[in-house]
């Protein structure tokens, strides 16, 4: 990426939203292009402004952050969503990652933490708050036993699962497989049901089984 990173801020608390806009405006490599007070407004403004990064709160009126993330990434697959929220429970993390968020921070993050995360997701990298990383690592370091239910997946569902394991969001998977985001969501819903997955982090762990010799399958590069 060249030039300044164009950022849209979405948070329903005016004082938080205005504070973030002020802080981000002080960064030489960031341009705040707009702010939204709810998820529906965030989707509309993102569609209009096509920012590089959306800094997204999760608990918002009209349309929450996870649903807003899924909607705007369906329209803007090249935009990165960085969640900034008070909540770091498994359900919140899972919904955000399943929707396609590329990063996840809690609101006790410092200004420098937020700046570093914005730059990372703008480059296409994933970034997580230490608490979130610890939860993901805990899941990934559980004893690895090949899941026999992988045999129930179709070839395309295996491809989608492997790409989730590679860290791609729904829109990026759609681009890679040359299908629509709605088709990707259908495959994800099917494989989540077949494998009994809790969230996208769980899917990442299960996707590792596709690369293991015991399963007889490797994800395509």
C-alpha cells in the first residue's frame, strides 16, 4: 500500500468515536475519512468512501459490528476490518472472525497498539489483542487428533476450510475461488454444521487437520 491509510471509525459512543478520530488524525500515515454511530451507518459510509480500514465496535444499535463487518466485506472485499471492543469473550471473538474481521483489539489498547494494528491489517496481516491471541493459542495447542468428520466434507468445503485456516475472510475466499460471498457463506454454514464448529477460531484449528498425513488431504495453495 502506498500513501496514507484511509480509515473509517464506527462506534456508537460519541465520546469514544470522537476521541478515536482525534487520536488517529494525529498519525502522519492515517487519514480519517469518516465516522459512524451504528453498524448500518458504517456499512453505508464504507460503501460510499471505500476506506482501507474500518475500525469497528461490536455492540452497536440497528446493526451490530459483526453483522456490519459481514455486509461491508461482501461489498468491499479489499477493505480490512479491525474490531475495537470492550468484549473479549469466545462468542464475540468467534462472531467477529467468522464475519471476516482481520484484527481484534480491546478498548484498553493504547494509541500505539491501535496504530500498529491499523498498519498491520492495511498490509493484509492479521493482528490480535494479547487476550484474544491467548485464547486462539489455547485452542491451537490442544491435543491434535484428526477429526473423522472431515471425511463428510465435499471437495469445495475442504477448500473453503483450508482457506479459513490460511486466515482469509469471506470476501477473500470468494475472490480466490471465483464465487460469490453468499456461496462462500453457504459452504461455511454447511461445514460448520457438519463439523460442529463453534467459531472461526475453532475452524482454524480443525483446518490444520487437512494438512496432516493422517487425514489424507492437504489444503491447496
